[in-house]
């Protein structure tokens, strides 16, 4: 993929566009199957510590705070930036239940924005490479760009843990933030 995307020389066996496309399609299908199988279990398991960090550092403090200043006063961060590869982006999207199975393009970006709707309600917006995916998150309204932040935090709490001890079923991060 790196060679193809950068117009580099491909091995003779892959220079035929049909062969390359077939290999690419098979590799994409294989990853999609793994990441999305059994209610996105692999994505949830592999990205649990990362999403627990996002939940504890940004989302839960935002949910609990009446003002933007309270987010930082409650130990949260106004801006959190994480970096990864395509094999980080795709399972995160799968864990959130919004991945379409397509390989993440180079320099892909997932943005989770939080909003103050009023003094007692917070909302989030999920954007992937400029496309708003909020309404694809379970429990959110189809076609709406904003959804209750509590919907996302409640969902993440079902699997977003730092310790992936398989014997510790039911452990979640509700005590964070």
C-alpha cells in the first residue's frame, strides 16, 4: 500500500491493477471481518485503554461540568490530541460502531467535539475525515449532528477499561473524572 500510494515500484506480481485491487480488497475484507465481528469485539478490546483515556480525560469531565472552566478544574482537558496509524483509526471507528469497513486513508482524523447545549446538557459531535458520523452512534438520532454526551459516555463505559484482564468482566471506568 505504501508503495502504491506513493507511486513507487511494485513487485512484478502486483503491477497488474486487477491483482493489486484483489489483494487490497481481500486484506480490507479480512480486517473488516476481524474488527467488526461479534459486535465489534476486537475493536472494543484493542482500543479499550485508549478510549478509557479519552473518556476519563475529556468526556466525563465535560459531562460533569457546568462551565468550560470547570472541565479543567475537575481534572479534565479542554483539548486532547492522540496520534495513531490506520490500524488505530479503524478499530476505534469499529468500537464506536461507525466504521464502514473501508481502509482508513493516509492522515485520517477522528474528532470528538463536546458542546454545552445548556447549563445541564452536554452534546457531542463525531467527525471522521470531515464527515459527521454522530447519528451512526447507537442511541443517537438519525440525521442529527449533535447527540447527548451521556449517550456516548454510557456506551464507552461498557467496555472502555485500562486493564484488559479477561477475568475482570464488568469492570469499567465509571469512577474516572
